C-alpha cells in the first residue's frame, strides 16, 4: 500500500480503535437469519428457538487481521411466545486490540393478533452486556507511554442495549440503541477515549412474492454513532426459494458511509476523498432444523489495506419449535 495513499486507511483504523470496540461489531451477519445478534427485541420472537455460531475472518494471510467469533441462542420462555430470552458470547480480535464478552437478553412481545392468521406484534428487548477489552503493547517499538503503555492492559465494563421491533404480516422494522449507558473503558487517556459508546440502529423491510415460487425481501439498516456522528446505511435484497426439504436463499448487501475521508493522491499534490463502502453477497440453506450460510464482503475504493475480502460462515439449528406458524411470508419469525 502506497504510504501517502495509506493516510485514509490509517485514519479509518484509528477511528475503529477509538470508537468501534464496543461489543459485538455490526457487520452483515444479521442477514444470516440472525437479527437477534444486533436487535435484542428479537429474542424469542420466532416460532423456534435459534442457536447460531459465526466465524468471521478478514484479510486472509495478514498477521493480526481482524477476526470475530460469536455464539448466540434465543428462544421463547412460554408456549404462547409472550416472553423471550437470549444469550450471546463473543470473541473479537483486531490487531493489538481484543475484546471478549457476553450478553443476556430479556424480551417481551405484545400480540395484537386474533390468531396465527394475522401477525401483528410489538416487541421490546433489553440486553445486559459485560465486556473485557485489552490492548497488547508489549511489541510496540515506538509509542507514547502516556497514551498506550508498553504492557498488556485490560479493562472491563458493563453496558446495556435497548431495542424495539414491530412485525405486521410481511413487514418488519427494528430500532436498537447499543451501549445506552455512558461508560469509559479506560484503556487510553481521556483525551482520545470518550465515555459515549452509543450507537443507534434502524432496520426495516418487507417480503413480497409467491411462497410456492420466489420470495423477495428488500430491506435497509441505518447506523449512527453518536460520539463521532458517523453514519452508514446497508441496502439489502434477499431471495428465498422454498423446497421440499427446507429453503434455499441468497442475497446482496451494499454498505455505504455518508461521510468521506481525505487522503493525499499518488501525485502528491492533490487531495482526494473516499467513502467507506463494500458489497456483500450471501448464500444460505435451511435444511429441516439446520442452517448454513456463507458471507463474503469486498471493500470498494482505490485505497484499502488488502485486496482480500472478509469471509464469514454461519452455522445454526432450531430448537423448541412451537406447533403453529404465522400465516405470512415472514422468514425471520417462521
């Protein structure tokens, strides 16, 4: 990577180190039948309990490349599905930074439906998260010890996520506030580390088509980081095909930042701008009670650390399924 053109990458990396190590990172794996991973109000909202395991690896072959593993489980607590619970365990490593943690979730679902013939449900969710963050400074050759000491430094903190979801037949929307409490990790000085880790997510979408042929699910997800005012949007399209043994599906997601970063062009005299943006194809299959999905994200733009993409595999299986399903085209809850 050209040093001058690497300015954009370094600026993006510093932003990630300062503000994005705030629990489970928000990638595109929620599209792998895993909305609970980012929206606590989805705990127990589906007809079946869901166990999901994900493994994500960025920049294959690069030392200390970012990697994330999660294990999640959510289910209804009663036959009527009025209450739900969930749990997430995660391990996230990004260069010299790492974090491990767990979340416990309770969700309550208000049913306005007369029967399973018409889905009309408002859900509320609350997650309590315990996170341990660390930075390994033992290999640093040149650094400012006032900011990053040359030792392995750790700190733990507690925070909560709040969420609300609404499903009406084939339409859905979710709003979540992640890291609602003001809480500093105290790995750096106060000048570069804020106690505001709050992030707001808004998702919405609908399902169209014929259940005996093809179903189409356009959706979007908007992210806003309160401290840095960073904004991104995901534009998604999934296609489902029901088969005798289950369901096959595929999709495409495009993420684009509203904000631009500046960098010095290769000619050394002009300033150019670039947005963070990448495209993510995804394929998956539901076979009886089992689920498998593969996701690949490719970063777009002239300035990037590596030409390799981000690979992710999701494995899952459904448990504690209730007899009745909703009479709608709503894959997230049926």
